[in-house]
C-alpha cells in the first residue's frame, strides 16, 4: 500500500491520506484507510497534527522547494 510513499517523509504521508480521501469508496472505508496510514506515519515519529493539516490542503501537499542561496 505504501510502495511510493516513504514513512520517513511527512509530505508522503500527507499525500497518501490526501489521495485516500478522494477515492470513490464508502466513507467508513476511507476513514479506516486514513487512520491506518496516519498510524504508520505517527509511529514513525511524525506529528499527527502536521499530517492532518497538510492532508486538508485543497491541492496535493508537496514539500517546499529550497531556494538556492545567492552569493554577494
């Protein structure tokens, strides 16, 4: 189930839950799948609050891109 989602990445967990929430499956099945996925990421040490915040975004949650530092 998590082949393309790395448990060490909080954004991967949020993306997985974000996608599960959009499946055309019964509501209770969505809830169960989201809870199981959330448990994997929280067991890995990530913040449940942060994952939930990211999963609620209207667009798929992506990791911020670091901007290169400009030299003087």
